[in-house]
C-alpha cells in the first residue's frame, strides 16, 4: 500500500476541483491574472490541472507554457513573482481568475500590464 | 469599382489591427472583460476579427459564441448590455482587455461577475 504524501503539493488536484473544470482540447483553461488590490489586469495565461494544483498548493502562480510546452513558475527567471491571494472559477468552468500580489512588472516588455496596446485609436484612425 | 462603405461597421477590421492579432486555430483571441471604473473582472469571452471589428465600431461588446457558433452581442437578449470604453491588446497578441460599462449582472446566474466560485477553500479542505 503506497504511503499518502504528506505534502499537499505532492498530491494531485482535488477531485472536487478537477470535476468543475471544462478544459479545451489541449486540457487547458484560461487564467486571467489580476493584481489583488489595485484591480489591474496583468496578463492572461493557461493552466492544466497540475499547474492549477501547484498554484493552489504552493502560493506561487504556475502556468502551462503553450509555446515552450512546459510548466512555468511566474518570476522564477525574471524575479517578477506572483504571490497568489485567491483563485476563482467562472460559471462555465473554462476560465480562472487568479488574484495575485505581483512583484515588479509582469510583462516581459517591462510594462505594468501585458495589456498595454490600445486598439480603439488604431481602429478609429483607419475608419 | 465598388463603392466604399460609409459606415465604419460595414468595413472589415482595419489591417493595422488585424496584423497584430495572434489567433488560435479557430481564428479566435480571448477577451477579458472588465468593468471600467470598479476594476471588477466580469467574464471571459472570445472574439474573431469580425467580433472585434463590431466591438470597436459599434461600442457594444460583441463576441463569438463557441457553443452556438454565432456572433453574440452581449445583452441583446438579457438586456445586460456592455458599453465599450476601451479595448487593449496584450503583448503577444492573443488576448484582449475590453473595458466596459456593464448594465445589470453580466453572468447568466445573476452574479455580478462570472468568476464567483472560490477554489482556494475547496483545494485547502481536500488536503
């Protein structure tokens, strides 16, 4: 009989959470990341069950990188870490809202949010 | 020589905007929808070029419904309309942030946000 791991991070995602997820064909759900106090939307990333489990159990936001095909602990390389304050699932189960405390800029461009390119002006000027 | 449509909504998405999008295999980008003043994240939906174009030119948030395979003007049936204040693209072009003024509840459950199911407690109680 195998021993039950004592560290929650070593156990899989709780079935009552896993049952709520409606994953895309790649097994992923979208994760909207928001600064918990200012309300600023920082970025959008992707999680599979294991990334969500690590996020919930370690307190560090962990994603699945679709370009590199690997888990990615935000800030592990850059130092711009995300400390998880809350995680909420949407009504149809295919998107998460991850409330974090962001260290430094979340975007690789150095911007305070990855959503820094305005489109309304661009479309307006073209019409 | 065809006449140039005078109504911007009748013209396609401006090429300088379309060129910035990095669409998924279904031609879609994710759209994070946020209440412009409170900062509350309301929902996640999907847009193709045409939905984005309609959103930018009509001022009413318009999405592509992946379940119904049709365009969907938010609030057209429920009356819970979204008036667009700003649209921003993220650094890698696969997600939009749509800042809106939301009339009534955005969620079909009547909640003030679609992200109303907490997961931290669920995972914690299972460990």
